[in-house]
C-alpha cells in the first residue's frame, strides 16, 4: 500500500461514516526489475606453448597461474599436462571478472613462456590461452579493401589482387596469400618484442594498362604487442597510382648536364594539394642526378605539387620551387621505367 492510500485508510477509520478509497494508479511503477541472478562456477584453462603442446617443450617443468585477489591451491603451480590435457580446472569462483597471468617455468626456474588475459564467471567458463616466449608476442593481421563496383567489401578477386607483400619494422619483405588475411583469424606475424611496430603492406595485380604485378593498393599501420597477449589487427588498404619523373637543368637559355652543373645530387618532394602533406617530409627524397627516371608507385590518387632541387653539396643550385609543377595521380594507373616520364625544368638559382 502506498503512502497516499495508507493516509486515506487511516482517515476512514476515524470517520463516523464509511468511505470508499479510489486509487488512480498515477504514482508511477510500484517496484523495479530485480537484477538478473549470477552464478559461481569453475574455470577450465587450456593452454598452448608458442602454438605447441607441452610435449613439444620438455624443458617446461610446471605452469604457474596468478589471479589477483585469489589464493590458489599449491600456490597456483600445476603440471603442464594433467590427465592428458594441457590445462587445469580451478574450482568455486564467485561470479565476477578476473585477470590472470600464466607462466611456463623451466627446470632452472626461469620463465620461458607467458600469457595474460581475463575471464568472467557466471557459471562454469573455459579460457583458452597461447603462452608466448617471455618478453615476446605476435599479432594476427587481417585486411580489407575499399568498396568498388563489385562489392562494398571486396574479396581479393573482386579487388583484382593476385599477391600481397608485407614488411614489419623495416625488415625483409615477405610474400603472403591474399585470402589468408580475409578469412579466419588473419596472418600470424613472426615473434615480436614488446612495443610498437610498423607494418607495410602492398597488394599487387593488373593495372589499367593491363600489366600484371603492379601495385594496386597499399597500407601502413602501427600496432602494439605485449608479452603473452597476442592481438588481432585489421588494416585498411587504399588504392594507389604512380608517376615517373625526369628533369632538365637550365642555366639561362643553356641546358646543362649534371657534371657541367656540378651537382652532387637531387632532392625530390611531392605535396598533396588536398591535404598539404609533404610525402617525404621536410627532408625530401634524395636521388642521384643521373638516376632518372624516378618512379613513385605508392601515391594516393589526387593532385601533387612536384618540387625538385639540384644540390651542390648543401647548397640549392637548381630548382623549380618558384613555380612547382602539378601532376595528377590516378588510382591503378602505374608507371614503369619504359613509360614516358614527366620532365621538370629546373633553373639555376641566382
């Protein structure tokens, strides 16, 4: 009975005549929905060691599990394999979320593998974890291509891609299967130390001139690895095109060779007119004076101002910076050394 009805009821008791109490039920809800019940449970851990089984690593003596706030049997130290399973069942956890660390300990009492994570108990729960070499981890890289007329989420075939190359932290380029990055968990990187890493990807296929093996898409991204915590990273490709550059050196109305001009090298830069971004930063891209044509094949479509400096040591001897050339890059249109190159006229600095 709510407070208003109770007051009316008491008033009726003191009245000499009877009365009728009417409740208009306009006081809002009489109660709140009780919270959903939660349940305690057991936690079953299953582990692998660098994607292998305990039997693959005979140097591992035991597994140590640490769960903050929980006291575990035998100090959390267990056999790597129990009754034929690489895992253990821990009993009677109160409902809630828990963090954990699992370490594989060698016979010399060193940590050789480690994994971290969390689990939530609301009844029994299974937790599967891959322990990685101590201080090391890896990432699972997947990718996707921009929408096109074939699909809003193109497959490799719909994107015209026949192969993928990848590079991590400036290391060697490796070949990857395009489909592996679009199905399942992705492509597994090599073991990586803790920290931030840079991955470059280039997707190759047939350009608009019908030439195969040309760069069609590229991507650069960073990801962070933490020991014992493999992560998944999805990268987005963007379409690219290219340009091919040459230059001529002019001293007034006289054309000069690199030797005649006394040049020690060139510095090239490209400025994206839409974003104002210098593709090669403030330093530019150094090239040999006699190295033309210079191919740029990984450019986002759009217009670029082209700046070229002819250097004599640290001095700018020739340039086009007073009136930079503007070139347009079109997606999937690439240049090779045999294609005609755009020639930039450089004039001697006074």
